[in-house]
C-alpha cells in the first residue's frame, strides 16, 4: 500500500528535467499523450528553455518518497478567465497504485490556491480508456468530442 503523504510535487527545473524525457519516452506513454515520436535529449533541453520563459505553464515531477514517478502540470493558465489545462503522465512502474489520483488532487488544489483557477480542462485521445476512466472517476465531465483529432475534451469545475 502506498502512503499518500509521501507523494509530492516538485517544481520542474534543470535539475530534474531528465525525468521528463524518461517518463514521456517510457513504454507507450509518448503515444498516449499524443506525440508521434519519442523525444530526444536536445528536444528536452530546448523545451525547458521555452518553459522557463512561459508563465502560462507550471509543471512538476511527481515523487513518491525520493523516487521520481510521474510528470503533472498546468498549461494555458489564464488567471483572468480562471482556467487552465492539465496533463499527467506516470512512469509505468508506478501506475495503478493511487499515485496519479493523489497527484491530481495536489495539482488541482495548487491551481485553485495559486492562480484562482475554477475550471480545469484537458484533452485525451479517444482510445485512451485508462486515462478517460481515471479522469471520470475524479469528476471530470466530457464536454466535447473532436473525431478529426480522435480527441475528447473534459472539464472539472472546482
Ligand atoms: C492515467 C494515469 C496518469 C493514471 O495514473 P495512475 O497513477 O495509474 O492512477 P491511479 O493509480 O491513481 O488510478 C488508476 C487505477 O488505480 C486504482 N487505485 C487507486 N488507488 C489505488 C491503490 N491504493 N492501490 C491500488 N490501486 C489503486 C484506481 O482505482 C484506478 O483503478 P481503476 O482503473 O479501477 O479506476 C496513468 O495511467 C498514465 O500515466 N497513463 C499514460 C499517460 C496518459 O495517458 N496520460 C493522460 C494523457 S491525457
């Protein structure tokens, strides 16, 4: 049994950026989050450069104890609209242990307290039934079906 107290969100930065690449590239994760290819080290570092200049994004490495086990974050943060988009991807070794659900609680609370977010949106590939069930279980409601992109859009009002 995992201890939820040990699940933490750590600011993504130059010290832990390598975990972003490892977690996204692991197994089918890159496909499940809609990428066509695995990311290279150069792409990962370039991405960090852009991220550090972009105040509309806030990402975290999820750790359990000291172990990095996932990536979660907010994009399209719009404080005046009270909205943001969310995404999560976990290392395969740490799936189905309750870590994703706890990390979602933490990031949703952060979004509310730090940015005054009241609506959290996300898009998910329509064949990604694991993620769709996961989001539904957390209370997200489907608001749009975009068959051209094979994507569904969900929202959670908090
Ligand atoms: C979607 C995703 C983030 C879920 O993360 P996770 O850490 O596996 O999530 P959880 O463990 O909290 O919940 C998943 C399942 O574990 C179960 N679970 C929850 N707590 C548990 C516990 N303490 N012990 C065992 N199982 C538990 C949940 O009930 C859930 O099962 P269910 O399918 O029957 O509802 C993960 O599958 C993932 O990274 N997928 C690939 C990337 C992806 O698709 N991201 C979304 C893109 S939009």
